[in-house]
C-alpha cells in the first residue's frame, strides 16, 4: 500500500470514529481520559527508560513529565465531566417583541472533527504523542491522529498501546486515537491536506510550522492550524533590581538558559539591560554561574548541528562578542554560551532576533531605558516576556509592561520563563511567529477551545437538543439564559 493510501485509510477511519465519539457524554469522555492516564502510568519504568534512551535526557526528568501529562488528561476529564466549558447560551422566544418576534435560539460549542497532531522532539510525553494537544482534542470530542516524532518512535509506540488499552476498556471505537509512524515530509502534507482533517496542532520549528500552515491554506477547504513555533522570550532586567539582586538573578538565569540543555521553547534567548557597573557585574556573575554547569548531550545530531550553526552565525555578526563558552568533544554535547551586543547593533540586525534552540543567551546592552523600550516594542511575537524589577523599577517603568503585553502571551514578573504551569489562566501562545493564532493557547484548560466551533439551534424541539441545551438542564451545568448565568 502506498503512503498516500495508508494516510487516506487512517483519516477515513478517524472520520468514521468521530461520528460516534462526538456524541459521547462528558462523563464517558472523562472516564476515557482518566483511563488513558492510568494506562500511561501502568507502563512503569519501561516508558521512562525508553524516553530517556531516545532523547539523551535523564530518567528523572521523565518521571516528572509523565506525572504532568497524566495530570493534564485528568484535568481535561474533570473539565468535560462538569460540562460548563461548552458555553451553553439560551435566548428564549419573545413572541411579544415588536415589530418582529424573537425566535428561540440556543448555542453551544461542538467538536470540529478529526485532528492531526504533530508532536515535539523535546517533550516526548508533555508535547508529543500523549501531550496537551491530544488531551484537549479528545476532551473536545474530536478524534486524533498523531504523527509521531521520528526521534522517539519506541516511546510513541508504548503510548499508543496505552491508548489502545484505554479504548478497549471503555468499549470505544479503536480509531478514536491513531499513531502514524513516518519520517517523511510527504506524510505531514498528506495528513494536513486530507479532506477528513478538520484541524492541526503543531509544536516545533518556525520552518515546520510555516510548512504545515501553507499545506492547510492550499486545501480546497482551508482548516485551522494551531502551531507553536519560535520564540526568543526576552528578559528585561531593570536597573534597581540589578543593583540589589543582580547576583541572585544571574544564578537563576544560568539555570533557566541551560535547563533541558536549552531545548525549551521558553528558554530566555535574549536579555535586555541598560549598561552600567551593575550590569557588568551581572554579566560576570552569569558567566561564573554557567562555568559551574555540566555539559550534556542534545536531543539529536541534527538538533545539535542546527544549534552550533545558529550559534556560530550569531557570533560572527558585527558587534557580537562572546562572553563565555564551555564545551567538550563528547558525542552530541552542547556548547554552553553567552554573548553580548550593543542595543543599536541588535536593533538594526534582524539576524540577532532569531531563536537559537540550545543553551545560549544573548545579552543586549542598551544605552538607556528609552532604547530598551524601543527594542522591546519592535520585537516580533513571543511566548513569554520576563520583567525583573523591584517595586521602584516597576513604578518608574510601567511602559515596559505595556510593550510586553503587545507581543507576548505570558508576562512573567520576577521569575524565569522556563516551565509552563497547566492551569485555567495559562496562556502559552503569542503573536506570530510564536504561534499561528494568538487568540488561543496550547497549554491550560482553554486549549480545548481550539478544537470546537459554535453552533446555534433555532426553534429546535427540546428532545432533539443536546443535553447541555435542554430546558430542564439535565446536566445541571452553568448556562447563560436570557443574559444571566444560571444552573
């Protein structure tokens, strides 16, 4: 069977399964999602050791990542089990309204259809086969086809087995979840452009995300693509904080730059500060802190080569000077590095505004706060912007906050951006090129809203309505009825 025929069969199976799964109640989906979490946990040490072997990351890292992933499935289970997430709205008929009566109208969110998920290389559990895209799409009532990342195929197969077991135990159609194993770019194109595909979730590089977006736009019927891509996650270090806490922040950001060998989408890629004796001390302390770090292997030879190529290209730019680097010749080992550049040079060189995926950060030395704010204003979209400042700093430089708000999905005050908490208020998104659609988040409970659309039932008989919209409210959920929220 050709690759095209295989993909077509998989997507047609997904479409058939969707016709059943879309009508499953919130309670059924909750039980299924809880079972998935339990089946992933039941894989035990084999899952952790397999993921570690395929990524060069420590087993301990995956113990935490598995716990996070299973918690996410259960959180989405709780969300759909309660039911209010569908945003049910009822406007009752008003026969007395003049000059024309108002019809009975009821609205709620429903699932889009089969979703294709492209997993990430750096998080085989939290952002790949069983990640937040998969969990949120299944919670919405969509079927899911995951294109497994070629860097961790054994991990993906183990997870796919957990899904099969969960579907079997809940007597649900086999094809609600499917795994596609292929390192072919053609497979990604075929999955995106198949007429059964209703939406795409992607986590990865800017080039990869743009390619998927282009495939989707070339379809006869375009579909939404929610791609989380590149971000340099600027950090603003304000003057008073550097004076009072510079050494402590240097230690924190040395950790943030190197955690996961710098292979986090929220790694602080640039650090903006106003040049001063205190900023010089901060840079020296940052270098000293990096000197204490060990050098570790990166995820793959390709990722390491891309990192070194980007690092060398940056260091060769006019005005960029290396502050500190550390490496060794062991296989796949990264090079830890920080460099610095003057604000005016950074401002005029777009090459320096690009993400470098690895343990590197560029310090931008501004001549004054006005230049710093202007640089921040001109940056492209970001997943995060971090502001480090005392109360005095934040009072004096409120314009930094307003500029950060215009480019970032998450603004971090006096903390590091690495690590994304999964919660109701979480926003893991941002203006392009951080994502393809800044209105949505790929992490947190609102991630489910990517996979739904609103539908209105006008003058529909009550017994034909979904339970969420029926008059007697059999689910007991919160609804907006004639403008007021009631149960």
